[in-house]
């Protein structure tokens, strides 16, 4: 396990950038190719994911881990939005607290694989992976 953590620490920027590439490409595929209209909460999640693609890409190219304190909050806030969005889809009473009044309802499931994998769930996993990779990589190799 130590070798795996050491590998993740050394390559945290590249791995986090790769996760952001997959997340952004996936969201664009769902909206532009499959024509799934993003709801209001999906847009907020995109607001916190899309900049990470560029910030982590530049930091990876430069090998600059000093970006971590600036990108980590984007993942934590975006992940919190994803967690709420997922809960709103799975707990119907939550959609009555802050209902989406414009566009697609936020509790609509375009995708539901195995009864629990939805679009906000996949976004949550991406935010968690990025946050864990950056948290692990924030310190230099000992």
C-alpha cells in the first residue's frame, strides 16, 4: 500500500488532471452528444470542475504543486454540491426544500445504473478522487 500512496503522491497532479479531463469530457458528452439538458445544480458542479481542467493541466505541465491549496477548495465545494444533488435525487423530500424552478428539475434522473449511479454521483466520485489525490500529494516525498 505504501508504494501505491507514494506513486499517487509523486503523480498527484497528473492523476487529478486526468480525472478532471474524464469528468469534463463526460459532462460535455452527456449534454452535447446525448442532449441531456443540465439542471441548475449541474451547472454549479461544472463551474467548479471546468477550471480544474486548466489549472491542473498547467500545474502538471510545470510540475508545480503550489496550485494544490487553490484547487482543493474547488473540489470540496463542487463535491458538496454533488452530494446535495445526489441526495436530492434519492430523497424526494429534499427536492421540495429548494426546487428547481427553471429548466430541468434537479431531481430528474437521466441516467441510473444499478439503481444508484447517477450523473451527480459520478461527479461526486470525480470531486472526491481529485480531492484525495491533491490531499495526498500536498506534501513532498519523505
